[in-house]
């Protein structure tokens, strides 16, 4: 088979998964506009936000194992559902329609994550963790930033945003079935210069705590970040999108470092995540938006490097397609539960205690969890050099 065919079979799921995650974060900057236009209450907005992760987790638990095996059918089903969800978001004239749309979008993203992440891992086993880390960084960061910028500059922002997303998904409907026919290729450049050892029981628990900490921090910036940066004095409409993009940029940089690292770096990224969370706490105490941005950048290094390292270690020694699919499904259940459940709770608490106090407590909790992960992962490890070195 030609190398170009294999490259296309890897590029297509990477781009489509990024597009799904871009679509998942795009509605967030539009919520204030929709709230004013439809006269929605804060509790309704909380339900709209909660509907997405609930739908996503249900999809991962119920149909995730199927989608990770029937990758083409899972991806195509996800694309169709996502298009319907985006059209509902565009035309929705009531709060319950938006709740249903976000729930459907969560189901679509859960299907896409299961099918496309497994596709990437099986098509490019050594590069799978890198692709599966970069897709959320690019999608979440790009979606929040571009949608926020559009909301601040375009008079009909929702129409433009959702129209572009639907057009991209329509193209994916044509490309995905063709690209999925390329066979697996195990050979190729290694994902890093250090091969990940199979973790022991204690280290596995540490990796799971790190995984939860990574996505809890992302949930903090996505849910409370826009409101927090506004309370610190930066009231530009797309400031929240910039904050998320800064975090995602740090994550992308960390993945580039991981791919060139000469030794194990998981604890470095754990420390970066905890340090960034502590800086976010300090930003609330001091009232400086610049410190918040710097904290997001440092935490972003931990988000990208930590997620990549957790994927690499938790998937180590697994090559059977069924086992890979099941393990990836469990990893994403932990990730999205940590991303959504604390953020929803924080949103409710923020109504009582305020955004600043809630964000400070949330950031301290993430920093403490990183300390726990570091302790659990402390122990003798002897990583093996990869064959491609």
C-alpha cells in the first residue's frame, strides 16, 4: 500500500476528531448572546452546559465499546448526529431545544471519540497518544478562541460559526468511509524517544489521578474561566476564549517536548499542572489577570504533557484492537467525568459563593490532586529505549 494512503488514513481521523472538539467548545462564548436573546435564566444555562457531558458520558458507557470496534459506522453515525445537533443549536428558539441539542452533541462527540481515537491508535500505534492529545488541545482551544472572536466582531456570529462547522462535517461524511479502508501500519516513527513501561498498580492509580486532574483543570477554565477573567478586569468578550487558547497552546508545546524527550517526563508534567493550578489560585488572591494567563499557560504544559504521558503508559503493552478500544473508552470516561462533574458542581457553588472564591477552591483542589498523583507515581521505573531510537 502506498505511504500516502496510510498517511491519509491517519490524517482524516485526526482532523475530524479535532473538528468535533472544536464544535464542542464553540457554543460556550455564544451563551451570553443566547441568554439575552431568549431571556434564559442562569439555571437554564447550567442545564445547557450539563447536558453535553451527560450525553457524552452516556454515549461512552453505552455505545463506546461498539464504536471502538465498528469505527467507520461509529464515526459516520457521530457525524450525522453532530450535524443535527448543530442545526438545532442554530435554529433553537427555546431553552429546552438548546438542552436537547447539547445532549445530542454530547452523544455525537462520545461516539466520535470512541471510534476516531481507536482508529488513530490502531492505524498509528506509536503516534496514537500524540494525535489523541493534540486533537483536544487544538479543538478546544481553537473553538473557544474563534467562536469568541466571531461573537465579538460579527453581527450574525451563530450563523457563521455553525454554518462553517456543518460544512466541514458534510465533507467528512464523504472522506471518512474511504480513509477508514487503509490497513494498520505498526511501523513508523516512534511517538517518543523513550518507550513507556507497563505501569504497576500504584503507578496506574497515580496516572488515573493525573488524568482526572488534567481534565478537571480544563473544566475549570472552560466553565468558570470567562467569568473569572472578567472579575479580574479583562472584560473583552473573547477574553475567555483567549484564556482557553493559551492553555491549549501550552499543551501543544508540551507534546512537542515529549516527542523529543530523552527520559521519562510524567512527573515533570504533573508538577507543571500543579504549579499552574497554584498560580490560578494566586491570581484570584492578588486580583491580577496577567497571573491568571500565566497560570493557564503553565497548567497547559501539564495538561498536554500529562494527558499524553497518561495515554502512553495506560495503553502500554496493549495491541489487541478489542483491548485497545475498551481501555480507551475507560480512559475517556475518567477524563470527561473529571471534566464535567466538578465543573457543574462549581457552577452551582459559584451562584452562592461567587466565581472568584469558587475558582480559588477549585484550583487548590487540582493542585492537591497533582501532589497525590506525584506521590503515587513515585517509585523505581526503568523505561526501555524504543526500537526506533
